[in-house]
C-alpha cells in the first residue's frame, strides 16, 4: 500500500506531463514560422553589425600603420589598442544592456544599439586623430556589448522550442558572417569606405525593427496582456491559438517573484543558471580562440600562401560554414552533444598545435612570441616546410570544432536558462565575463607565450578544452525541445519526469 501511495503522484504527474506535451505539440503543428523568421532576421542584423566591428580592425590596421597622415598613423602599440579597445566598450555595453533591456524592453534596446554603431563608424569615417579612432571603436564596442546580450534574449523569447536552437545559433552565424564580410570588403575598399560599409547593417536593423513586435514575455511582465497576444499572433501566424500560449506564459510568470532582489541569489532557479552561464562564458574565451586567430596569418605564410589577406577570408569562411552546420543541427543533436564534440575536437587540435610549436622552436625553447614571429630565417631552417601543413590542419580543425559548439552554444544557453526576473542581470554578468576574459586573453597572450613558450601555451589551452568537456557533461543542462518555463522549472527542482 505504501509503495502504491508513493508511486501514485509520480504517475499522475507523468500523465499530466504527457497531456501537456501533447497539447503543446498540437499547438505547434498550427504555427506558421514565416514572420518569426522575419523578426529573427531583423534582430540578427545586430550581430552582423557586431561582426563587422570585430572584423574591421584586421584590414584597417595595416592601412592605418602605413598611412601618410601622421595624425592618423598608428604605431604597433597604438594598433594593438585600436584592435582591443572594442572589448572594453563591449564589457561596458554588457552592463548597460542588462539595465536597459529591463527598463525599455528588448525591441527598443535593439533599436537603441543602432545609435552607437552608426555614431562610432561615423566618427571613424571623419577621424582626424588617434583619439577619434579610439572613441569610434569604443562606441562600436559598446553597441556590440549591448547587442550580444539583447539579441539572444529577443530570439529566445519570441521563438518556440522547435526552432529556438536554430534561431539562437543564427546569432553567432551572423557574427562570423560579419567578420568575413569585413575581411572581403577590406580586400577592395580603404579603411574609410570600409567603415561606411560597416554602418549599413545597423541602419537596416534600426529600420526593420520598427516593424517587429516586442517579445510576448516582456509585455506580460509589464501587464500588457492584449499587446502580448497581438505579438504572438504576429509571430505564430493566424491559425495558432495565441491565447493558449499567452496563458501558459502568464501562468509560469505568476508563479515566480515579480522583481529581482539580492535574496533571490539563494534561489537555485537563479544561482544555478547564473553559475553555469558565467563559467560557460569564461571557458569559451579560454579555449584559445583569440590565440589561434592571432597566429592565423603567420601560419598561412609558413604554408606558402602568398596572400595573407585571402588566408584570413578562408579562416572566416570556415567559421561561417561550420557555424551554419551547427545552426542546422542544433535542434536535432542538442546543445550538450555539440558542446562535448566541440570540446573534444578543440582539445585534440590544440594538443597537435602544441606539438607543432614544440618542433618548430626545438632549438629555441625560450624564444618569445616576438622572436617566433620576426625571425623568419630560423623558422625556415627548422622543421621541413611540409610541417607547416600540420599547423594549417590543426587550425582548420580547431576553428571547425569551435564553430560547431563553443562558438554559438554558450550564447544560446545563456538566453534560455535564466528566469524572467533575473534575465537582464544574469545575461549582463555573462556578457561582462565574456568580454573581460576576451580582453585579458588578448592583452596577456604575448606575456604567456614568453613565460611558458608557444607549445606550453597551446597545451594549456588544450587542457582547458578538456575541462570544458567535463564541465559540460556534469553541469550543463540539455535545453533542446523544452520551453523556457520548463527549463526554469528544472533548475528550481519543480520539473517532473
């Protein structure tokens, strides 16, 4: 009798879960995704703009270092700051985005992003001295930070679970597309015209977002039930009963606190996703992606690619291809599988990379990064030319692995796991962590190479990728096929199997 008493609630809950899932499937069968795709396209013009910001420095810096105008000519150190100051602006943008996304909403925050994007590129176009270049980069970085927070939230709150993974992965896809676009455009245009071209995507985003709805979840948080239903009708099409989904979201929202306070940090529904989100962002940057991209040009030169400009386009195209593959299979394979596969590929490729550098500098174990990059004759004398293809292969494998999992997935998971009341703050802390780590890795990479050699640096990154795999397997939840409310219930411990 006791056994029956204990098992009965579970059976009832299983039946309720099955009924809910059947009801949900019936609803989703009536959904038309056309206007959802339109809204997603309008939103991801933000990450496309962000990609142009990241890619802009690669073709622009060589020109600015050789320009005849002494007021604009950059030294090596100034060029380094021109490239990396974006990350400082983006870190500040992450904090700003966490505040404005709760105050003015997801849609208006996206439209606000266009202003510093366009203003920053305008200042660069009109630059008469170094400080105008720096201010322009900081402003575009600020916009990039806000964008990297708001767009994943907008997509996760408008998309349903059948396509949320694919739509969310489009964020990273458009970032790498923007990077490749900047590289390609830089082959044909000078740095001023490249800045003009880079200002087109945020201008289009500002225009297109005027015609897109606010997210239903934000509208319900503001007590705007009628507007939320209208937004759902726009996003789901005329055949789907928007009132049903609206009621489900509203029910979940009523079951949680209406506003965030510090006491909520004791709630497992808040501190668990916050810990997972922050650690995922930290581990993403410590995969060594910036180190690999730093070495890309040199590696291609050693492999006898005559044009390093074309080589960087090849690297960017590889990122686009495999990020597109990840977006296509995200809702089929699941987040955890892709993260684990990605981590294993990066771990192996960076271990091989370390072997390459060990062989390359075998007679110069204490050589610094500077000597490795500048002493071309010693590199030519050390292992056979064919060994350079080991580096090219390792780099290609690493970039493919990163693009499959650890590139797009942390941003997607960040947008899915936080409860509504903590979504702005949680996302802000994740974005701040990501961009702060990006700045640290970028600015300390040379010192790290000096301290533990090239091979030691890449073996360290390989070890951190192995840590990524372990962390994913133990702590990261699978969010494929679940509504945002189901994901949050699982963290709170109210999810029933």
